[in-house]
C-alpha cells in the first residue's frame, strides 16, 4: 500500500502545519473566548515577509538554510507586531461587549490585512525561489522529501516548546489562571492585559513559522492563502476541542490526514463521481459533524452553550 | 377638536411626504439616465443588495444569529433561475414559476443548514455557516462532471431575462414618448420587490414572531422559559432569510444573464454583513441605508480615485477594487468600535449596547 503510506506522509506534513496554526486559535479562544478570525492572515503575512527576505537574499551567496532562517527570523517579529497591534486596536476595546462584536471586527481586520497584503505584494502568487533542492527518501514504497521531514520536526519542536511554556513557566501559569477566571487572576496580581497580549503574540510567532513552512512546502504564497488555511486550522482546533492545546495538535494532525486520505480516495470510493477537486470540502464536513455530534471536540471539556 | 385638526394636518403632511418620495423614486431612473445608464445599473445593484441585506437582517438583526454563509442562498436562487431558464438544460420556464421554486430551494437549503447547527452558540454558528457557504461554492464549481449540472467555473450564460406576458425586460420599449430601457424596467421590478420585502420585514418585526426573535436574541434561556419554541423560531428565521436571498439571487441571474461561482464567494457574504452592520442591525431603514452607501460610495470612489491618482502619480497606486474592500473592512471595524449599533440604531439595540454588560 505505497499510495496509502504516501497519503499518510502528505497528510502528516499538512496536519503538522494545521496543528501549529490551530494552536494560535485555541490559545486565544481559551483565554478570551474569541475566534480570532484574522489568524489565518497572520500566517499569510508571515509567509509573505519571509518570502520577500528570502528573495532579496537569494543571490547573496549565503547557504540556503541560513537564508530561510533569516527570512523566518524577520517574519516572526513582523507577525508578532501585527498581532499585537490587532489585539490592541480591534479586540481590547471590545472586551466585555456582546460576543458578536469582536467577531465582526475580526472579520473586518482579516479583510483589511488581506488587501493591504495585496497592495504590498501584488495579486499574483509569489513563487518560492528554488534555492533548496529537497532530497527525496524512500520508505516502504512511499517518498518523503527533506522539506517534509523538516516541517514535521519543526512542528513537533514548536508544539513541545509551547507546552513547556504553558506548563512550566510563570507566564504559562498566568495564562492558565487568566483563562480560568480573568477577574480573580487580576486580583492575584497578574497583569491580565499583558497576558492576553502575550497570548496573541505567541500565537502569531507560531503562525509566522507555519506560514514559512506551508509556503516552502507548496512552493508559493498568495495574499489569499490565509483564508482557507486559517479556516481549516480553526476546524482542526474545534475537532480537537477548542481551548485545549493537546486537542489542537491532535485535531490538526487528524485534519491533515483526513484531507490527504479523503482527497486520495474519494475518486475510488464514489466511482469517480467526486474527484480530488473536492479536497477543501473535507475540513468543513468534519467541522459540521463534530459540532453536531460532539461539540466539545475530542479532548475538550464541556463548554457553555450560550452565545 | 383642535387636536384632531392638528392630527389631520400631520397625517396629511405624512401622506404628502410619502407621495413626494414615491414620485422621486419613480422619476429617479430618468434623472440617472441623464448622467449615464451605468448609474441606473448601479442603483439596481444597490436595490439588489438592499434585498439581500434585508434578508440577512432577519437572521442577524432580528434573531441575532450571525450567518457568514448567506451568499450561498443567493447562489442557490441564482442557479435555480439559471438552470430553469437558459439554454443549458433547454428549459425556459416563465418568471412566476421559477421565482417560487428558487425561493423554496433556498429555503430548503436554509433549513438544511439550520437544523443541525442551531443548537450551537453564536460564534460557532458563524463558522459553520461560513463553512456551509464554502461547501456550496465548491459544489457549484465542481458539479460539472460526470453529469454537467452547474457547468463548473465557466458558469451559465444566456440566461433568460424576466418576461411578464408580452413585456420583455431585456429590450427597450417606448411608452408615452419615454424610453424604458432594460435597466429602467428592472429598476421598477426591483423596487416593487424591495417594497414588498420592506412591508414583510416591518410586519414581521412587530409580530409575535418578531418579538419572539428579539427575546431569543436578548436571552435564549429566558426566552425558552417564557414558552418560546426557540429551535423552530430560529429555524424560521433561517428559512425566511434564505428565501429572500433566493429571490434576490434569481433577480440577479436574470438581470446579468450570466452567472458563475465567482459571484458567490465568502467576500460577498461579508459585504452583505457589512451593510447590515453599518446601517444598524435590526433597523430596516438602517440596513437599506447601509446597502445604498456601500454600493454607491465605492462606485463614486471608482470615478474619482482613478483620475485623481492618475493625475497625481501618473499611474494607479491603489486599485478601486482594493479601496472597496478596505472600505468594507474598515466599516466593520470602526462601526463595532465606535458606533456598534450602526448609523441608524434600532432603539432596543441602542439601549442594549450602551450598557456594556460585564
């Protein structure tokens, strides 16, 4: 079953990226119960900034790995800044407002970011400069490239790092306290506003890396890439149980596998009635099924059902 | 006695005002033609968006359910029209047969979406509706094989115009020395629809159903405790909103005579939502104002910004399309931050949002 294994490898790679993006959604949701609709656009901006830097340095003679690293190193703070400003301008003033208010601003921010990106980087897709020649390895009849291996390794490192941050540091304790009871956390001497900002900024840093990874994997970026990617990652976060870090990782990887296997086998299963062009449907079908049958997700606790 | 007289006078003034508005609305297209037929078309588009926004207003404004996939129903209505009145299937059903079918089809999809999702809380519902909208679009894009239903990304062309009796809406007819061109005819047809939808909206708002929706929006648990069947009423809001969307979609298809999945993307849903939010959720006149503003301002910008930029920089720096989108985004953000109740707030909504609940 080399096709099966191949789809597993592709799905795992994609799933790792989803998981890293989903962590950003789930952290923000866990702490202030907001669906940060614009998170996908932060991923896009990360990819765009990194690509611009990489393109500028492509002919500098530096080793390719160093160039990509520099690109990422520029993209991460850029995304952090965007997320910080976004939280300050659009979400903070609406804390305590009816729930739909920040969701609507989030949609607005997402559109603004998308079109500002279009003005800066143009409408057409930007190709990734071919500076890395990926090695291809064969395992059990399936192929895996060095880029895929790198994506999987980096993703797991990031996830591990985040878990350490949340469960082993003072900031992590503050974050968990704030997510449980904001006002009590404040009484305990936690600067709630700073913790919330930190949550957004950490999520954005992860998003930036995810942007570089997905851009490298697909070989191109476009100003619209954040929309669908963000939505799928959000679906993944819901699948795992929103607000739960391990859930986001599990949901992300499962979502990647579902998409890869679904796309790979839908043609055979439906006698070619449906083809691989339906690949974007799977995430939403999973989302609807999860919300109907297990709204708390795979690992989530029961959440209140009031808007 | 004197009070009655004053009352009569006020009544009279009101009728006079209404008559004046009616005359102005009837004369409007002929005034616009003087500037350019394009403006009649833009006005038609504004009315179409007003229809859509009023439909969405039932869901978002009255019942408080954020629907981000609303354009899917518009798409369903448009495709029903296109399939039943075009050479694609070689069907040419008349106007008054297709319209109810389109509305019913959209209504069916509204129930289909609503039934499994309505027990979800507000923000989840928003994402599910968004996902639903995407699913519909993906299917419209791909249902061209193995059986060609939607003709895929190429869309469906040569859709029949509206024909009522001998009156063909795609040609110009001369009546009493006045040239009624195709856009002008559609303008009157759309105006009739708009009036109908306004009346339905107004009647709904103050009806038992409307008050129940308001109760659900304010506090669902309390509403249920008061004996309101929240599930069926929410479903009703979805179904009604969807049918209005379907009707607007049908009009769109016949007016454009060409549709493709391109017209039913997420951004369009957001655009209609911006109109509702900008004008004032739940307020009928506010929503119409929002639709008019967000259709006309970008068009005006198109006519001013382009030459201005060319004169200043010698080339286009910012495309009008981008400005349009930035405007929608800004409208959403700024309205929520500074005037969450909209330009014309609904009285209840104003009270509700001014005392920010902890």
